C-alpha cells in the first residue's frame, strides 16, 4: 500500500521558535506526523521525501536532524531530501 502525505509545515512566524512546553514547533510537528503515520493500519511508508528551497537553511537543518539527506535539485530548483521513516521519533529532546 502506498500512502502520500501532501505536506506539513510550520507557519513562518513560528519557524525556529519553541512552544510553551520548551519543544521546537518543528520537532513537535514531526513527532505528530510520525506518530500518525505509525498508528495507521497496514504497511507504514518506508521513505520520507521533502522538497526544500536550497537557501532555506532552517528547513535543510531540520531535514538533517530527522535523517533526511540531500539527494538532488529538482526541475523547480528545490532540493530533494529523503530518508527512511524512523520506527519512532528520534529527534534529540522529543
């Protein structure tokens, strides 16, 4: 079974910020997304793919933290980053 997640993003006003519980907003979103995917019945996706503007250092840093490696630049000039879905969220501090 193939599943697709269209997108998940942090509003620009919250990028790089921590929530009231001290966690980064991006880390909390990632935790929710991974837990949602792992809780679904059937086969979980094995690869996560992100398309990121090459000048977006925050997003590229986030991709690196969650285990997505830069693969190539697509036809729209966006960096394709990809990696396996972890069995559980693995971001330090989650």
